[in-house]
């Protein structure tokens, strides 16, 4: 059993806390049931399932903390992991940034679990993979893809009476479809909490169409262009920006939100400044109908909707309890997104507009349509300048029509500049757990050509 109900998780962690001899103890319980199927060259290559539960115990004496983990839940194993964490705590040095554990919290109701995803089985995955393969074979194309579904739970309990529990499901599918000669490539990605929304055949048709239409791209001169970016082309840039919005790095002069003023008494960060186009609003919301999250942070703090950027103004900055207390500002937690190597992105939501992708194309005299960006790397943390490549379908637009495919570009651009050069926004779409609108952006910088397809 890799998924525990709320009552089962609470009962187990109550047993754990009962073994504690520390001044305080916190338990984290994370369980997962997941399955996947991978395809390559129009056939299934691998498939698998994973089931596991991990208990993490954190014991504290004064400012000394020790952590131990186990996936065995007999009384003997639980007592052993608690004892081990206490031994490690006594050996640890004092933590100068230690913060005591939180007390009970009030959590809002969220809807992150869908039975349709829990019910996904190997036959369902095989049918989903076959739909992609069939679309590819019908057009003499070559496909590869990956589908992963998961049912997870996370629970937190401590000796001060805090208890948090959330169960969540997720399913995601990606496919790359290419022409047989490798000269055309299309790509698509879909993810949902609810597997009943997943249509791998419809998604694969989009990738196939882009593969056919992107073959033999023409070379264009690098430079600044008006670009229409599908959500997959901007989501990672926006996530990178959000992940660099922390208050501490700004206060310490290490981020794009650092205030460089040398005036005495000047704020150390740019909280409250208008830094983006007034149409830019980015927030997190555990109760979002399309991208819900757990209602608590990794430390158990309660989360509600938080505006990070509102009408172009930086309205909140993620911080830690320690840094909030040190600087005398409110603690602003972000929703729990998973632990360790398999932790996900924070589910950010960007408000959009009314234009469809087709409308944006019709209203463009000369520009470039970008399917996605790839191999993104940071060049400068102070300006958030990034470089990377366009991939899997890049097209030239002229007089409101897609004229022909073009060779891919390397870009050098910052999401700060990008969000100040907005011309139009479309309806937000789910991508990588986020809600991101298609965007029309002027003066996007393409620095050189790329031979990638």
C-alpha cells in the first residue's frame, strides 16, 4: 500500500511522535503510485510502475537538528528511525538560522485528486501510446513519446499539533514526431490532474502536423523579431524568473530584484515597483480549477492565493520564516511542490487576454511563430538573461499568414524584457502544471541560426 488515507497517515505519525525523546519532532510522509510507458520509432520501448512510501523524521534539541528516513513501518523500525534522528541531532552543530516548528494551521479545501487518474492501468497506458503511434504511422512519420501518471500523498505532523495532508493526481504526455528523413519535427505536451481530459490522439495530431509543415526550413537572418510564443515556449522562462524572485537573494544583492541604490535607508529590494507591462499578473492559487496545489508549504504553513506580480507590480516575494523574521516582514510561503529529485515546479498562473493564437497570427504583419524553447541556460542572474534554442516547429509569418517553416534560432533574451514588450495575450493553457497564455512579443532577440530541427 503506497497511498495512505488521511486517517492512516495521522495514525502512523502519531506512533512515530510517541517514540520521541527530543525537544521537538516533525514527521514528513510521502507516498507514490505511478506508472509510465515510453515509445520510440513507432513502438513501445519500456513500461513500468513504482510504489513507495518514505517517512522522514526531523528531531531537534535546542538549535541542533538531525534527520533520518525509512520506508519500513513496524514499531521496531519506527523507533529506530526516531532514535537515529536524535543521535544525529546531538552530533550536529547549532544552526544559526534555526526556526522552531509551526503550530496548528487552518487549511483551505482543494481539489487535487481525481479518481480517473488513480484508475489508470497498463492497458489504459498502452491505448494512449497506441493512439500516438497510429497517428504517426498513418502519415509515414516517426514518433517517440512518454506518458507518466501518478497518485501521490503528502502529510506533515509535528509535536506542536500541526497536521497537514494532501492527496494529488497527475498525468503528463509528451511526443516528438518527425519526418522519416529527419528534416521536419513536431512536439506536443499535455498535463492534467484529471486523466479523463487526456487525449493523446488529438495531441499527437498537432505534433504530426508540425512535423510535416516544418520540413526543409528556410534560413532567416538573426535579429529582433515580433514573435508569437506558444505556452511551451515561455513557461520555463517564467518559472526561472519566479524561482529567482526570492527576497533573500534580492536583499543580498544577488538577483534582478535587488535595489542597487546607494542612498541611505533605501530598500534592499524592488518590492512594490512596477517592473512589467500592466497586463502582467502572476499568482499561485491552491484552489485554482485548472492548476490546483496542496494548501500548505513544505514546512506546513497554510497557503492561499498569493499575487506575486499584480498589474506589472512586484507585490510579494517568496521568503523563509527565518529571513522574514530577520527583516521584519511577513512570511510568504509557496505551495508544496514535492520533495527531493522528483519535486516539481511551483504551479504559477499568469493571467491572459482574449486573443486566440489564430487571431495573433492574423494581426501580425511580419513575425515568427515559436512552438517551444529548449536547452535554456542562464547568462546573467542580475538581468535574468537566458540563451537557448527554438525547436520542433518554427515558422515565418507575413501579412497575417504562416508562409513557410524557418530554420531554428538561438535566442538571447530576458523574461523581464519579454514581459515589457507584450503586444497581445491569449487564453491561459495548462503546461507543466502551470497556466500560461500564448504571447505576442515585439523585439525578441534571435542571436544566431541553429541546425537543430
